[in-house]
């Protein structure tokens, strides 16, 4: 039924390095992919929410029609939580599938002494 969308399965998160000028804050994009839901006739797309690691701040949110999302450039020194929801034709969302990603720090940068 439209009121009971399925949960998206596992999501795969990968980092896409963004080229920045020397000395600038390192940036990365997050690419999220998941298996498309093909057997639910009421699916209108997916909602992707990117939050800081503590899940206290929404960094980006997008509604996408396919099973791929690419974030805007984000601080590559932070850890992010990515949540993907299936959305039905009556704007009901399923429980989120969640993943966490910490972009790789550029090799020329020291690892911070504290965890964010």
C-alpha cells in the first residue's frame, strides 16, 4: 500500500575528491548508491539526508528519483551519517537505511589529535 513503503537495503558510500587550491580546506563529495526498489508500485523516489556525525545538524538533503546520490562538496575532515528513505506516492517514508563515512584525509595533512 502507499502507506507502507519498503526500507531501502544496504547503502554503499564512497568518497569523490574535489580539487581545491593549495592551502584550501580539503573537500570531498559523498556518493551513495543502493539497490533500486523495483517491486513497489507506489515508489516516487528516495530522500537522502546527510548529517554530521553527532546527527545534530543536517548538512544536505535531497529528493532523488534514482538509486544514486552525490553530495555537494563537504569538509573532508569530518565524518558524516547518510540516511536514505524510500518515499511513496502519498509522501510517506520508510525507515531510513543508514551508513557512515569518514573521507580520507589528504596525505599531506596531519591527523587531528581529537575525534570529532
